[in-house]
């Protein structure tokens, strides 16, 4: 998937998520909470899944969008590990028009200071709005 294809997919209107977002404990993750495999339904039939991790000790939240079988196409980290000049709150994305290697874990990051001091739910609402996603399920704020 190229950056242009990603942008077309991101800008595609009326994507929906029918499922509830419920953060759960997973063995081996310590106090961290996760959700995974939430499908983003879209009109062109590409399988997009979103996963999340909440680390209450920091606290930090990560939302990772994945296209199967390509791999991650976009990741948002809020109050996570510092990433070069992008700081602790940033978005990982494809960088160049011909960059088609999202499986390399999206090494490029841009600062997203607008997401600082937001709850996971507030971050989620902003991401859904910016990506034209209508979330029809409920979002249970992690604790």
C-alpha cells in the first residue's frame, strides 16, 4: 500500500465500526489493557482492523490500524515512548509517495500535540472524525 492509497482509504467517507470498544486484560500484559481485531467496514472492501493498548501507569494509549495482509498502516501514540523529534504524542504513517513498506513498523512519526491531555475516548473521537469513521458501538473508557 502506497502513501497515496493510504490517503484515499483514510479519506474514504462513511467507514463504520459496528463493534464495541472494550478494553480487557490479557495474560502477560501486566496492568495494561487491550482491544484487538475491531473491523473498520468500508465501501471498497479492504479488511482494516484496529487494535488498542492502554498503559495505566503512564497513562498512555495507542491505536493501531492494520490492513490484512499488508500490515500496520497508521498508529497513534499518546503519551507513549518518545520518538525522535515527534515527542511522546505522535502519529506513525507512511512518509513518501512511493513508501510502500508499512510492514517495517511505520518508522516515520509526526508530532500530534493536539492529542495531549486527552482521555482515550477523546482521542478515539478525534481519530474517527479525521478518518471519516462512524463508530456505531460503544466505547468503554479504560480504567
